């Protein structure tokens, strides 16, 4: 039986996958939504000290502690970076990686390394002002992303600041991610084309591209469609 390990993006916890997880369980799959260290119910005074390597460890621990086999690792947004690293570390337990409109890891580079100088200055300023935490987005940032007002309100209410170290620490790949069986899901309301690094990776025979006509947070906007895409990928 395929087991899905679902990892949410920045500011979110396992709660973000509730509808998708329910749909997958109804189909008979094992489902393990993850809350990364320093977020949601795992937030605490030391959240700012949580680094990316710890997030990779969180994901690997879910797989190993539950003795999961035939695993599909799904990472949304920021979490594509730790998911891609974890996928290479779980060996033959891995069935497939699914990047959900996400970033992908590059060895030796961090989440913000690919940003413009202006973007880096903006986020680094936010981290400095917030004691090393990346503040959640505001309501206007979720506009035109296929989200209902209720969904936006839930995200705003339940989102928590994101550990700054995790977005500034470099990735460490133990195996090229181009060698792993992978599905990249592009959400078309957040841009019609994947990023240049993803387009390069899609040249690999192990990678495939699928598309969904929704915004960047499909677990809220199109949970049934996302669950079906995940099930098909698995």
C-alpha cells in the first residue's frame, strides 16, 4: 500500500492537508501529514533557531519511525526543498516525489538564493525585524488564487511565522534529484511556466509535468483534484 507523506509550505502545519488527506484515506492510502519543526503546534520560543536540515530530519523521521515503504513524498512551496533532500535519504522506501507548485533543492543553495537582490533584501529585513522569523502573508497576497474568503480567513488565522534559518541555509543533496522518480505539479494561476531550474529538471526521463488550473494553494482551492493527482502519481 502506498503511503503519502504530505509536507506543507511556509507558515502552514499538517492541518493544511486535512481535506486532501481525507480524500486519500477514503481511497485506501496511508496518509501522514507533517508539521515541520517551529511551525503550527510545533512553534515555540526556539522557532527562529530551526534550520533547513532539521526540516529534512522531520520528514525522514516520519518515514523511518512509522516504518513506511512505498512512500510518495509530497512537498508544497518552500517544502519542496527539504522534501527533495529527504527523498534521496530514504533509499528504496521511496516510490515517488511530488512537488506541489514548489521550489526544488539545489545543492549548496538556499530557498532565497535564487531571489532577486530586492527580494532578498525584503525578506532579510523581515527576518531582522521579527527576531529571525518570516512573518505570514497578508490577505491581499492570497487574491486571485482561486481561494474562497473562508479559506483565506483560515490560512490567516492558523498560519504561524516561519523559521528564518530554514529559508537561508543551503541544501545538501546526497543524490541528484534528477535521478528520482518525480512529478512536478504546476498550478497555472501562479504562473503558466515552471521556473527555469524545474524546466531543466523536466528534461530528465524520471520527471513528468502535470498541471492544475488553480492557484498556489491547491490543498485549499482544489483539494479533491489535488488528491486525485497525487493518487495518480502514486
